């Protein structure tokens, strides 16, 4: 299917209007999965021409996505990954878990970005990060598209490794999302240690409903929910 190749337009605009020198693209994968972490990649690309065919990871075949990821890790100026575990998702909620994973990725970069392009319309990072949200940024912005591909391939590989101990759930095929095989295994065997236990899917599994966790405020440095908090939207 034809698509518009991502460009550096947003990054150039940020550089021109704010004086930012280092701009990172950020994208996440795993938000809607029932098992596994949520994974965030932060990528810095500069203004170089990207590998041909780069776009949102969801629009690529598995083969092409893996090929591009291999190219991208050598092509980007820098990249880093951050994860939030199922336990952190259960304890903090998804918004704060996303922020936790994103901050881990951003702080793992060799240099702190002056600005961040965040895929989507919701700024889950907030202050002190300077954020510009871009709907479908993984299709229109080079750095976000690169982050999308790297994050997806990394998380898929992590989930595939779980097949050795939980083959019935077919994590290598569904990456923790609720495929029919995954749902059937859940009904028969119950959740694994890699499942998110605060999620509503457990309401439909009477024999496992007692395992459902209710999120409570966590003290001692936990990342708070950030709905309604604004960073620099420029």
C-alpha cells in the first residue's frame, strides 16, 4: 500500500523555533497487550536521509521490519530503550508506566535531548521535558518512525523468548496481545508471571478473577499519574 515517507519537517520546525540542537523521536509499543512490558524507544537521527521504506512499524511486514531495525541501529545517531514491567504497569497505571519507560529511554541516551517528538496526541511525558506531540508521528516524522521500528522489534524478541517457558500462550506469535490462542491458554491455565493483573480481561475469567490486582497509590518515589499535567507543548 502506498504511503508518504516520513520527513524531518517537524524536527526542522522545532530547531528553527526553539533553537534545540538535539531532538529525539519517541514511540512506544505494548500499550494494549495483556502480557509483557510496555517498551519505549528514543531515537536521535539528525537530519540525514533515512533508509528507504522507513515508516510506522505496524505498516511493515515482519521480514521488512526486522531488516529495517538492523539497518536503523547503525544508522541513527543514537538510540536507547526503556521498559516498564507488568508489575510497574499494575502498580502505577499505564500513563505513569509509559512515562517511566520513556524517561528510562531518554536518560539512557548519550546526550540529553533539548526537545522530544512524541507520537500521538497525549503528552504522557510532561515537564520538565519539552514535548511536541504529533498524531501519526510514526508515519510522518523520521525519528519517531525509527523509534517505532526499533521498539517493536526489540519487544517482539523479548516476548518470543518467553515461549520456552510458556509455549501454550504463543507469545512469539502474538507478542502478548489477546489472540485466540492466548485467550484460550489464559482460560485454561490462568495468567503467567508476565501478565498484567490489574486489567479487565480477568473479569471474564471467573476461575482466575481472584488474582486481579487493584492499583493503590505507591509511596517512596513512584512516578505519579500525569493526566492533565502539561509540559512544553510548542
